[in-house]
C-alpha cells in the first residue's frame, strides 16, 4: 500500500513523457510538459521524506488522539509551510524552534494510521486549510491564537 502511490506517480510521469515525445511538432506545449515533468519528479523524490516526517510528527503529537485530530495536526504543519512567516517546507516547519514538543518526546512510536493520514494529507484529502496553530486543551490559550476553530478531545486548533 505504501508504494502504491509512488507506482501510480511513476506511471503518470511516464505517460506525460510519452505525450511530450509524441507532440514534438508542438514545441511550446512540449516545453510546458517538460517543466511539469521536472516539478512532478522533484515532488516524487521528496514525497517519501515528507510522508515520513509528517507521519512522525503526527504520531509524536497525537499518540492517543483520533484520526480527525491527527489530520488536523498534520494540516497545521502543511498550512504553516504555505504561510508567510514560517519556513516553506515540511522539514523546517517541524524542526522550527519551539514549534512541536512531541517530536522530542521519548514516547514516540511508529503508527500506521498516522502514516496513512500523512499520505492522504499530502495528496490533498481531508486537509483543513484554515488551522495554523494547535495547543493542548489543559493549558491557557496562547496570545498568538486569535480564534479557536476546533476544539477536540486533547487539542484546540485555531488561527
């Protein structure tokens, strides 16, 4: 299951390359396809690393949480990577100073559900585009959170 997405991406990339080869008479369109092929190829190379890192932080922050809460934590990471003022990639967002404390906890264990959630989030499935912050419910609301959007069993999520 883990490599099924990668196999599909390789087949898709191959079909794009074949279309480009067949359209040699339409040079401009072929160049656009070549650029897209390069971008997709780079995305494929980084996909496994991103899935591993995202699933690890989801597991570390949400060991006892349900799948909805895990998806919201993963969405926070992805939304920060796309928000100005934060690093522009998943690795740097996760390793940003004081960002995710669960990453350094000793209780982290591999969780297959977190891996599946990370993969689906990176494919755009079940991703929440709003949330940028989350914090444990048992602490006071941090001053940088302007609005709480979701309140789950273990975490509050906001903007």
